[in-house]
């Protein structure tokens, strides 16, 4: 009995390590246009998403490429930072970069400051972080949002969240309330 339990535990550990290895490779395998390279990348735990970033702590510049794969053209995608670093209520106050896929391979992209649980992402609003280079692409069922945001100098970690949801007449609607959507948030250690 003990021997069988040990074999089962060993088998589960091997399977878990294989999963972690294969998921780790998905992030690292991405080739960006113009041979762009980021210092870090992370497979995010839900929603087929990945974050690539380079961070300059001395000046606060966070250069990101957020990828969401397996996304249909009738869904919006967003990546956001909660400036209060509140993991429990990460959505309220989040400063979001929002992309809406277009059939021509581009994605309409804009910023939105989230002030309530009722999704109102169609309203373009300023975010508290200065940013440059905000663009997005949509190709082969993958949305990529690119931007460089300026964080307060010395920021070492932040609470970030990522979502996708349905579109009705190109207007973002509330995302699903299932486990993956409600848990698409974490603390990201930048350094």
C-alpha cells in the first residue's frame, strides 16, 4: 500500500514537472517582430495568457508585451495594474490597457481606468501611469498588447490582472464569473 502511494506521488510529481516545463517553454518560444527581446516572461496561470517585460527600476519604465492566445475575434482582452497593490479587490482602481480584435489583423487599443465592477471598457479614460508605444495586434487567434508604462521609481512588485470577455456590437461586456476569470490576477515581482 505504501509502495503504491509512493509510486502515485512520484508519478504526480513527474507529471507536474512536465507541465511546468512545457508551459515555461510556451512563454520563451515567442518571437516578436523586429527581433524585440524582453528580459523576462511569465506564463500566467489562467486564460492562455503570457506577460513579457523589461523593467528599468532606476527610471520606472516597464516595457511590456501582454499576449492572450486562443482568443476569438468577438472578445475583448485587457491587461491592467492595480496601483494600490490590492490583490483582493484587484479590479477596482485597475489601470487597464484594452484591445478589441479587428478582422484586418490589428486591434483597437486604448486605456481605461476601472472604477466599478460593472464593465464599462468602451469608455476611453486616462490612466495614472504615463505610457508610450501603446499598440496591439491580432493574428492567428492571439492578441498582443505592447506598451511602455512609467511606474513610480523604485517599484519592485505590483498587482496585475488580465481578462477577456464578450463583445456586443464591438462594445465590451462583462467577463465570465468562472474560476479562471475571477483568479486572473497575481503579484508580479519585477526585480
